[in-house]
C-alpha cells in the first residue's frame, strides 16, 4: 500500500480563476437579450456565464463613473452660480465644503486603460483605412 491521499472526486478547479466561492444565479431574460449575449460570447471568447458576470461588473463601474460625473457637474454648477452671484455665498445656506470647487472626477484605472486601448485601435484603423499611415505589419 502507498501513503498517497485518495484523489478528489469531481471536476478539477479552474487554474485561471482565483479561489473564491462562486454561486449560481438563475433569472429570466428576453430572447433578444440572450441573443446579444451569445453574439458577445462569440466575439469575446468567454463562456456565457463569464460574459454575463463581466457585463454586470462593467455596469457597476459605469454607474459609479456616471454618478461621480453627475456629482461633479452639480457642484461645478453651484460654484459657478455662487461666483456669478445668482445664489447666496457660503455661510448663509452652504457650507465651505459645498461651495468649494468640485474635485476632478476619478475614472477607475481599468476603465481608463480600456478606453485608451479602444481609442488607440480606432485611430489606427481610421488611419489605415484612409491610407494616411502605413503600419509595419500592413500590406
């Protein structure tokens, strides 16, 4: 007899995914939404479940960024109104913090990098189609 531990039963864990508890979630969707997901899966190479999770996570990032931008716009408008004298200055109805110039909105680094990559590819494709710039790999 050997001292080896018996092998575990079932499917081996996916080495690409970090060890975290993953839970199933069932819901209904329209055929149109399902077909859009299937089309996205063909392009991205992810599984259907991975594509759904990816798009859900992106929607949360998008919502956070849009919320930051809207907050920035409201604070900027309020600061402009104070400077123009259209509303009362701080101390009467506003705190100093509310009257201060709004901070620049922070874009999540992953979103910033993805936008930068997409813009770079779009410019490259536009230049290539117009024949303005020939890339080394282009025929």
